[in-house]
C-alpha cells in the first residue's frame, strides 16, 4: 500500500488476481514495471521521491495525486510485496513492517488505548507473550492469558472492555492447533477482534481470515524469505482496520520495511508454495519415523492422526506443518546430546529456512518464562523443535538416528 494509491501499470491485477490459484499469484501479483520493462521486479533503493512541480507535491501529500512520498511511508518494492500478500491471503489491505515482531506489536498495540483489555492464548512465542503480558500494562492496557484450547476460558475471559483477542496456531513450539473459527465467534460476540499469528501454518496451509479472524500477521523472516537472508513482517486485514489503525501508526512511528528487504521477500514468495510443500512432505516423513523411536517420549505433528487436535487440523488446515515437536529422554542433557550430535540440521532459533534447523525452546525462545510456565505449556527440558529444510528426507532421518543414539 502506498501513501496514496500507486500509479497503475499494465499489471496482473487488471486480470483480477482472484481468478488465479495461489502459485500463480505468488509469481505475478503486485508487479509494477518501470519504463524499462524489466522481467524481475526492480529495486527502488531510494529514501524519497521528487516532484515535477510544487503543485504536484502538494497534491501528492493531500492524497489527490497517486504516487509515492517517502520510503518510510511507502515505496514501490514494499507496495509490490504488500499487494502480492494481499492477493495470496485474500485480504483487503496490508502494511509491511521491518520485522515479524514489529507486525505483531503494531497489530496489537496500535488500535488500543488505556483502559482496554486483551485476551491471548498462553501458548505463544516468548516475545509475543512479553508484548501482551509486560508491555501492554505499562500503557494501561490490561491482559488475560488463557489456555487457548479451552473455549470456556476464552468466553470467561472476555470483558466489556475487551477489544482484542490474540493467538497463534499451530502454537510455538508445541504445535497445538487452536480452533480459529470458534475463538473468532467468541471474540466477535464480545465486541472484540481476533488477531492470528499464522507463521507455523504459512498462508499455503491455513487462511485465518476465511476462518473468521479479523487480522493475520506474519514474520516474513520465516518461510516467506525462507533462505535466511533478511527480516520482515506484515499485517493483513480489512481496508478499514489498516486505514484506521495501522497506516498512520506506521507512518508516524517508523517500523518500516526496507525496499531491499521487500525485494528479497518478493523473490521468496515466488518459490514459497514449492518450498513449503517439499518441507511439509519431509516433516511428515521424519515425524512418522521419530514417533516410534525409543529415545523419544512424545512427538507432536499436525499431519498425524495422533495429534491431540487432529479434528481441528482437518477442519481448518490444508496440510500439516513444516515443523515437528518432540521430547527426548534424559531432559536437557539428553536433548543437548542429540542437538550437538546432529550433522545436517543446524542449531538455531529460526525456522522456515531452506536449511533444517533445530531449537531447544526452554533455553532460547521461551527461556524468559518461569519453569512453571514452561511446564504448563508442555515445554520440557527435553523438548526440541525441528524445522524441516530442503535436504533429502532420508539424509535427515539417518542423521537423527545417529544423533539419538548419542542422546
């Protein structure tokens, strides 16, 4: 989205992107070509823009003349990334941000004021929990954390001043799958909006807006880039929500996506469907093998029939996930022995990469939580989160076999 509407080019949108399947939209949606007619999107590494006359500049700032003003507000590459994500997600509008956490923080905080109340699922990324639990109260915004799987807890937590409900599904890192449609209905009955962090499912396998959510956020750093190159985030919702709550907040506070990162993410979107499908197939194969391994006491994968919320998975997801959660015997020592013995999968706190990555949540992404809070969420000292990459599944399976022998 530009500050005012971007100049129209002879583009994919003129044919109505909605008629095309996601793979086609991921390659073509939102492209703006310069006068040179480039095949790949150009990189507009500019801070500002110039105007032919003072009158044109005045009209641009008034929104009477379509075009770009300043790259903190809008930029052709960022606008292309936003448009492509809008078409993929089925949203009306979007704004890109510098990071995934900038997207989460802005989506939650920007519409709220002192005296408002937020309900959120306890099972979420540590930084998201910090925003809800620690940051919001500093500004007079109350919050309540609930067991996201318990619909009665959502109902009981809603107050007259509840304005926002927030969840991620599947959850990080234990891959619980929350009923987005049911929770959206509870939120709406209480006069609140539902924001969903859809990172673990990706837009390929789950569409929260079509399930009833009002806002969906992504860390584009993960699958959307998918190759460990840059940071980014995006907020997608209705035109009214973006215009009323998000656009001016981003313009004035400045957590903007850089033009170069937007261009990198556009390139990532072109291969998103292919990569996510391959990673999901690999994750499913590894999950089936690890489920019966004697060194593993618990395995969670949304694509398996033994997933605790298998019925919800079938209802709202088109496939499993690129991620697996499993618990190794021997607690932290056993988990560390396994992690240190892996030859292919790399220890990292990231996910969604072309390279397979493993994480020990208790000492990284969720280390700020108390041991009791981690235990409540099922994050034991032996728990490992695995993000499938693009390596051959058999090589990864063999690598896990030798590493678990050492656990």
